C-alpha cells in the first residue's frame, strides 16, 4: 500500500468516526424522547383513573415538556457543532493532503524549476484561481520580477510584462506582509486606490481579487507567493503560508546549485568559462545544431618566457589580460581550455561579422602588448562541431609555427649583426 492510499484511509476513518459520534448523539436523543413519551403515557394513565394529585400532575406534565424541549435544543446545538467540527476537520485534512502532495513533489523532483511549476498548479487548483505565481526581489536593482507562473485555461500569461517592476510599486504589499504576514484584496475597486500604480497593474491583468504571502529569509522579505482571483478557500491562507516555506527551501537549493554550477563552469583565474563548460556546450551542440557558427582558437605567445623570466605572477597577469581582451569582444562565448589557450564559440553570427570580431580581438590584444596565435573556422550549419573545432585548432597550430619560425629568424638576424 502506498503512502497516498494510506493517508486516504486515515482521512476516511476520521470522518467516519465523527459521523458515528453524531449518530450516537442522535440515538441518545431518541432514547431520551422515547423515555419521556413513556412517562407521559403513564402520567395520562394515572391521571385518567384519578390516581394522581392534580398539583403533582400539573408539575410533572410541565417537567416532561421542559425536558423534551431542552433535549431537542441541546441536540440541535450539538448537531450543529458536530457538523461545523466535521467541516473544519475535513478542511484541515484537505490542507494536510495538499501539503503532503507539495512536499512529496518537491522532494521527488530533481529539477527545481519544474518542481516549483508543478507546485503552483497544485496551489492554483486548491484555490480555483486564475493564476499562481512567484515573485523574487532584487534589492540591488530595487526591483521585483515574476520568476514562476501558472495560468488556468483561458487566462493570459503575464510573466513577460512583470519583469524588473520597481519595488516602490508594491510598497503597500510589503507593508502588509510586514504587519500581518499576508496580503489580501477582496475587491480591487473597493480596496485599492484607483490612482495608484498597484491598481493600474492589477487592472491591466484583469485581477479582481488576490491573496499573497511573503517569502522571508533571515527576517528579510525576498519575494512573495500569490494567487489571482481565488474562488474558494481564500478565507484560510495557512496552506499558502506553509507552501511558501517549502518554496523558499527550493529557491535556496536552486541558488546553491547555481553557485556550484558556476564554480564548476568558471575559470578561477580569468572568470571566463573553463574546459568543463566548453565540453558541456560542445556536447549540447552534438544534439542541437546551430546556424552560422564561428569558432576561434587563441594561444598566447611567449607565456613560458614570461613565467621563466618574470615569475608565475606575471604569467598569470598575462593570461588574465588576454582573457579580458578576448571576452570583451566575444562576451560570454570565451572558454579557457588550457594554460595559455582559449576558444571562442559564437553562434548566430554572420561570417563577415565574426571575422571582424576576431580581428578586433587581435588588435585589442596587440595594443595591450599581448601576442597570440589564432585559427578560425566558420560554417552556416554546425552539423559537425568537432570537425569545425579541429580545423580552427589546426590553423592556430600552423599560425603558431609561423610565429616561432619568425622569432627564430629574428633571433638569427640579431646574432649575425652582433
């Protein structure tokens, strides 16, 4: 038996137990009323044959009536309380089931982005909303952006137009989050100033009501989780508040994974991509062809001489300056794959533009006193990226040999002159 089936059986047992209690209450009431009617029958019997004192008979009859009315009143009150309790219990069980689904989903799904997207579907279905979303704050830029979104059928997506929204636009939200831990708009026309930026944004998205809770990390609000136009369950935000903690944990894991990935893909000396990232990109291109791809190899000339004569600190500075020069032209497309060797893979670039960029990089390095050997290859369709890389590498090697030969000739000329 799986966990979900077990939880379902527990829920059924609890509700059945409450129904049995209500049945017992009704049964007890029936017994009391039956006893009262029997007593009334006996009362009428004794009265009819003159076996009862009139004063006693009047008091006894009144007592029977009072007992009957009190029994009915108490039963009605208890039945109402029982029904309310049953509804509350059923609601709590529903929240519990939904939370278990959320936790199970986040724990089982390794892709955090996919897990959060699926979680938003669960939450939106619970509240029967139009849209479920997650916003994250950037305090350096003083903005907030919609990072995750789920929309119901027939509802327009808004995530693209809700990027880098100034935090001042949601000042009211942040204040409410701080004061009460929630933000609730029951009716935009009644609850929001029509001249405010908040009203304009909500009206643009056809939002009539919404519920939201903050994401809090180390007592700092870093974002919020919300549902637009919820139709049910909006009176109780405990589920949304609980879900926010699990989402916050997922975001923290996502950030940790991003940092680890950055460390594994970034060259520590130059801050450009390293061989791991290069291998990853090439592997992707084996399965996903790109159009108009230019490849360039750059190899620093004279690094060994600098290391031998000036020390490795000077050599590291030379490598870093070379990386900065190349990456300033090929931003985000530069990889350091060896001690003095860099590769550029530039996609969706015309041949003339690519060659112009290569020449600009060479010129920039030359102006900074850095000599490199290079080789390039460009193709309209990178069906075989390995062959393209091999061509560029071979041309760079030939260029390197020409450089060394030229250096030898210059050295011989100097020796002859001496």
